[in-house]
């Protein structure tokens, strides 16, 4: 079993792992020639299923596996992965390799970086970083020179700048578990229904801060059911979205209007567009709402997907399910297709 | 009557607090030692594997500094105080740390300190803090008169040394993830390797709970100067190194390391305008194959900027024998317990981690091992460069940790949707 690849879109990769780790500590990664599947399935709560094209995060990739269709199934801890990716941000280059160290399988990340580019402002294009002439205007550590001089040390500007361009090799070994195909066979993605309502969500930071406030309010107002407050989320096919919390003492809701209900592509549908549930909901007018209850804390974790800075389409099946599609833009390549994460939100009927 | 009075300026308060914050990562108590012309803050950790000291140049650091010799304190005054109590004074309502609603008016303008002791006088550390807005707060803290414990460092014995920009070193340390305990520094030709690892034994099914194993290879050119035996592996506590580099990076000056062989102390020192900082930390490790071979590089004019630091601190008190710098009797005893360095070398051993584990096992026997080397709690996990935007953190309450710790088991999730009501 072999896997070796250079990393690209490292910033996106780090954001992905950050979003994953709000739901679960571990991720199941299935690598194949064409796709990388990231699957997050906590014991309870919402799940994330994603199929990313291999070239979204990887390039110059080699996979060799004895398993059917050349796949490798790995389970890895998100925190070390995230930490390693943060190390790699702003680096000159980074690559990932499946290997064994002292008999234990690890995913070994090799990062080439320089002192300068490992700074927090070091998101310069990788190739440009080591070549960039040091200048007190764009150098985040421009104050270093002043400090050196103030301290009377005999560093010249030239010496300091030369030293900054030295490359360093950082190796981050991420613990992993290689999974047998039989082990993963029992984990299957929940089925998807044709939604009653599909709507583009408002900016997630806004939605999250209001939802969180409702959840905290319910937690603070006490009562037996306050351990995990349920928020009611509703949407219609006329651009409306509502978030509502009802406790013994309060009943509050926030409403958004003029949101976008995107057009469906008839070619992708299993039923003719005029028979699609969403068409019926649209025809019934703006008072026809598809509603679902979610756990306040779990919903808050789901909305952390906002850090991915992509469009989010919510698909409601009234009283049955809520699925979010999170579109992840390419930061490094604006022209490429977005990748999609599918959030199966843990939902409750009324 | 006041034995000692001094004034801290606004910057002085900040520098004083930074020093105390650093000291608090080693111990709960700080020793204060004052003379006519010198002022020391120092501490040693409970397992006596680390010692930290800050020397303030009285004429440059303090706005006013007056030492009044009396009674038992003819040539010097010394006492011991609870660090957190002291830190909290200088933090009071300044709002400097909390980025939130900074009220410029409650910033500390200056601080007058008086230490009173003697016949018929209560032993008190009196801090009068004058805020920008004109408010004055006076705090009276008790202290204990106890002789400070200093660790000695034999500069002659420390054959090896390097120095590097403190900010560069901090950037390296920032790459190390949480949960690790040790940092190994080894030299290999024209590279110096910093490896951060954990020794905790972990069962097979918990393999995913292992911390990130990080190794950084740095060219010797990156150092201001370096002179170290080739293949020498020296292991120190990462917690101590974090505390030191974090403070050193504030000053921004070069940090110098001096050491000899494993199981002998390492000295880390740096200086800013008016403060000299010295740390002694205990080491373990392995010696390479060729003691005669050196990794060497000197930069003209870049070295020896810290040479004004005294070769060793005061020749100490009753607890000296337990300090990292042992008396000769102790050294003898330790050498008899430790395998002689020459025979412990394993040139064919390519696994520093394994050998380090062996070395530290012997360290536990020979040296009172530090009990507090647990991984930092998750709240301390993010360091400077790696700050996450809090807005995206999910809402949670305090007693939720149980749920958070639940682990995913693929084998048991045959019906992952079982607890979803009426879904799909």
C-alpha cells in the first residue's frame, strides 16, 4: 500500500479539517485514483459526507493498493492533521506520504519552509516567498532589525535578511489507522430525498450568532428540556427562512426574506420538474413552510461550516430531514469547480 | 520601615509582568533578592529540574531604586512570594490583555513599590499603582523571608554552545503540537534537528490519540554561531522551552544555549536592554559516535553578545545540593548510576526516540523527575501563530465534555441513523 502526494490548497484543507473537527475527533478518509472521500460520522449528531476530486487537495499523486479499485481507507485524528496543515500554511512546499515509523503506520507530512514564510502573514504565493527581496514595507518582522540595532547587536541588514531565507524541513507525523474494506462497508451514507424546499442560507456567521443566542437563551431559562434546546428551522420556496425557539417563558423567532431558491436542473431530477415536491411548495405560496427541529448545540457545530466561506444550500423535507450542501471555493484557482460537502443534519420531527 | 523602594514605569510594569508570567510557568513562588545595586527574580521548579532567573539593571530598569540596609538585611534583602498574587496586581483593570473594550484610562501609569520589614514592622510588599485616570490603588502583600535557591552553572564545563534569534526559535517551537513532552536537539553535519515527541505508552487501539510527532531540520547557517559535538542528542522538557522562547521572543534578541553532555544542565540566556535572563534546565540524551567531531560555525561579531551574564549565579544556600548543579559528591553518585557516556553511545541506532526513552528512564533514576510534565490542557493549545477565529466555535456548556470525548467506532455504526427520528 503506497500513497504519496504533494499538497495544494493547504489553506482550504486546514479549514476543512477545522470544520470537520467541530463535529468529531476522527475522520474517515478514502483515497482512490479519482476522488478523496472525507466522512465524518459521530456517534450522535450531524454527519458530513464529501467526495472531492483528487486534484482539489492533491497533486503529483501516487496510489498503490491491493484493495479493489485501488482504494486506501484511513482513519485519522483531526487535531494532529489540522495542526500539521497549519504548520504547512505559507510554506514553500508540502507533501504527504503514507509510511511506517517504528512499525506504526503514519501519514508523514514533509514541509519545506523558511523562517520568514512561517510567519502568520506568510500566505504569499509559495514560489515567490523565498525569492522576495526583504523590505521593511512588506516584511512582517521588519521590526526585528530595529530591535537588533537597539540592542547593539552587530547584525547588518544584509546578514539578517540572508538568514531569513534559509529553508527548513519540517516533518509532521500524523498517527493513522489503516482500515480494512470490511470495516468501512457497514458505514453507509443516509439516503437523500427530493427536497420540499431548497434555499440558499444567509451568511452563516449571522445565522450562527442568532441561533447560538437562541440556544443560550433556552439554556439559561432552565426547565427540564433545556439540556439540549431544539430550534425550529423553517423555509419556504419564496425566499423565506425562519429560526425559532420556544420555551416555557419565551417564544422568539428571526426571519429572513428575499433569499434565493435556486433553480433545479431538470436533467438531474428523478421526477419531472412539474411533479417535484418543491414545485408544489412554490405553487402553494409563501405561507407553505417546510419545518424541522434541530438540536441547538449540534446546529451550532454544523454552522461552523461557515468558516469555509462558501455558498450553502439547505434542502428541507418537511418534518423529515435537513441536508446542507456546502460549496467550497478554490482559493488558489478561482476558475476551477467548487467542491461540495454534504451535511446530514440531525433532525427531529415536531 | 522600608528596606527597599523602587518605581516601575509603564514599560517597566509590562516587562516586570512578562518576567513574572514566565516564572509562573516554572513554579508557584518567586524569590526576590535585592542589593544596593542589583535586583533578581528567580525560581526553581519543585522537581529541581529547571531554574529561571531575571536580573534587572537597577539604574536603567527602575525609575528610582533605593536599598536601605538594616538589621538582618545588611548587604541584601531576600524574600519569597506567591507569583500569581503578584501578577494579578500588574494586570489590574489595565485591559491590555483583553482586546475587548480597552479603556485607555485604566492603563497603569507607574507603580511604586516599597518592601517593609524589621523589628515591630509587619513584613509587607506594598505596591502603589497609579493609573492613567488618576486612580491610585495600594496593595499590601505578605511575603516569607526565605533564602533564595540558586542553581549554579559551570561555564567551563559547558563546551558546546549555539545562539539563534529568539524569534526564529519561537517560530520553530510554534510548529510543535500539543501533547508532547520532550524536545530533542541533535546535530548532524551541517544541520541541527529539533524533534518533539512523547514517551507515553499508548495501547494499539488508542493509536489515534498519539500526539503529532514533529521534527524540524535547521541549517547551521541559521544560527549566529554554533559549536556542538556532532551527533550529540540532548533532550529537554518542551514545556520549559516553550516558556523560555515565549519570553525571549518578546525581547527579540538572540538566545544562547550552553551545555555539555546529557544529564548535565543546559543554560539558556538572553538579554534585553535592562534585563538579563538565565535559565538552567536539566537534560538527558545520547552521545554520538565521534566526540572529537564538531558541528561548528561562527559568525563574526554575532557571538558573545550575552557574555556579560555572570558565569554562575550566587553560590547558594542550604538546598544547593539538590539543585541541577550538583556538588562533586552528587556528580560522583550520579555518574555511578548513569552509564558512562562513551559506552552508552549507539552509533548504529537511527532511532533517536527510542534511545531518548532509554536515557530518560535512567534520568528518572538519577534525577528527581519533574511530575508536572503533563500535556498542556486543550485551552492552552493554540499558540500565537495558530489562533483560531472563535466565532466559528460551536456553542457549548461546561458539562458537555463527556459528549465531546465520545469516540467514533466504525465497527459499531452499522445503523448510523438509528437515533434520528423519522428521517430518510
